[in-house]
C-alpha cells in the first residue's frame, strides 16, 4: 500500500501547499549544486494531503532533464530527506516523463546562476514539440568568463549529457555550455 492509498484527499490550504513547494524547491541539483530543482524547472508540482489527525502527506512530481539522467535517484532521496527534516512523515516523489523537460522551463534566475558558476546557459528557446517551420541555426555561445562570442565547441558532450564543452578563443578558458533541449 502506498502513502497515497491511505491519504484522505482534502484540499490543503494555500499556505500548506506553498510551504511544501518551498521545501522541495530548495533541493539542489547534485550535478550543478548552484541550481535548485526549481531553477532547473524539473520540479513540476507539489501536492499536499491530509493523512489523518495531525499528519500531512506530500507528493512531489519531478521530470528528469533527459530519460537516462543519473541524478534523479539522488534528487528523489534529497527531496525525501528535506521533507523528513521538516517533520513530514509521509512524502513521496513521482517521476513523470511526459511532457519531456525542456530548457525553456529553466528560470531566469537559474540561467543567471549558471553563468555566474562558469557554465554558459542555454541560448534561445527549444521550440519543444514545434518541429515545423524554419530550421534552427546554431548560434555562437557566449563565454561566461569574458563574454566573448569567439568560442568553439570542443565536444558535443561535456561533463554531463546536458552540456557541451566549449573553449573561448579570446581568454582561452574552457567552459561547459548547457545545451538547449
């Protein structure tokens, strides 16, 4: 029997839902620790339910950046640990693959944090699901160190599958670029 089988589905107050969202939203991505799962846009929803006298159940829904993302298990464990620290005895994490995550879901704050961390944020929109029309052209990636556009892709896959490895031709610094997905 799952937590959700024993939960009385009554509508939580806005305050309870917002508090639960805030708890989940502070969990950091294990691969890019300056970003939270909310910054990345993988935190989809947080539902709060009455689980009986004095008990609250929480279900967090997340979407991986790609279907084989190895960080999802760590993120799930971190979310559950965060709720346990806050006194929630009944928390669960659901992973949904549809609709597929897109870099369009990243927050502006998350993009700024990436750049400050030395990773070029995704440039442009993914047009996820909209594959008709003009063909997208690759644009030059701006160096997060010196802001130069004189950069070159070294390899399509960087430290993770979500990133490509670039080098700046001006300051000669290598950097990751978070690809538009």
